[in-house]
C-alpha cells in the first residue's frame, strides 16, 4: 500500500510533523525532535510486543473455533504458520490475567515451558529486578545448572546416543538463539513435549 492511503498510521505527533507508519516503512519528518523520535520508538516497541500476543491469541481462537479451516485463514492472511504457532504456544501457556504488561512477550516465552508456579516466580523476579530477557535466561540457566549438579550427585546421569552431525547442528541452533547447547536442548524438548501433550 502506498503512503497516503487510509492504512497509514500516526505513531508520534508534534507541532513539527508526524511519524507515519506504512506497510513498507516509516515516514519521518526531517525536523522531528529527539523527544518525538524517542516517543515513536517506545510506541513501536509496544506495538511489536503486543502484536505477538495478539497473533498468538488469534491463532488459538482460530484453532479452537474453525477446525481445519484455520490453516487456510493463516495462509490467506499471508502469515507464517511456524511463527504463529510459537506465539500461540506462549499465549496458551499464559491466561490473560497472568501476563505481565511490564515484561515483554519474550520474557514470557523464556519461562513458558516451566510449570505455572515456576513461571510466576521467574516473572516476579524479572519484574522486580528489571531484568532483560537475556538476564532472565541466564538466571534460569544458572538455576538449572545448580539443580542438575544436585541431581547428578543423587543419581546416575542418563546418556543418549546422538550422531555427531546432529550435535553440531544443534550447537549452531543453540548459538543462534543465544544460549548454550544444554539449555537449548532442554527448552526445545520441553516445548515439544508440551505441544505434543496439548494437541
């Protein structure tokens, strides 16, 4: 859609000009003040975070109300199913009243595979200590390491034979998502198990 159509939206407004969103970018006036530029960034950040919840809730609703037809709706809307599925998975793990407006969707995604009580405890800490998503992930990783050390003292470690090419592939995926292999494997398997058990 071209700028100037009725789908353009104003993000920040000032006496100097307006920042307009279009389907292909932002129209930013040359004389925009720093304060208005900053305000636009905050508004855009809020929209991005909220849109993940919105899309997740939208997919859950479609799946619950339209049976197999919801996949056609996704395709016709031009959305990526896997991305939506991830959003929906997080949305299903948090009822509306348990979602924290002060924390990002990604904070919730970090703890989504945990039991509800643990989710709330970690989100409480993240909110109280003003943690970034990365800080929350690191705190969970350290807690799991401590927990695993306790478990390894108490019982024999179970081993799984995995081909080396898979391990290299998993290492790349873990590195790309900003976490170590053990954390990535645990989180990925927890998510897969939760999805399989809920379907």
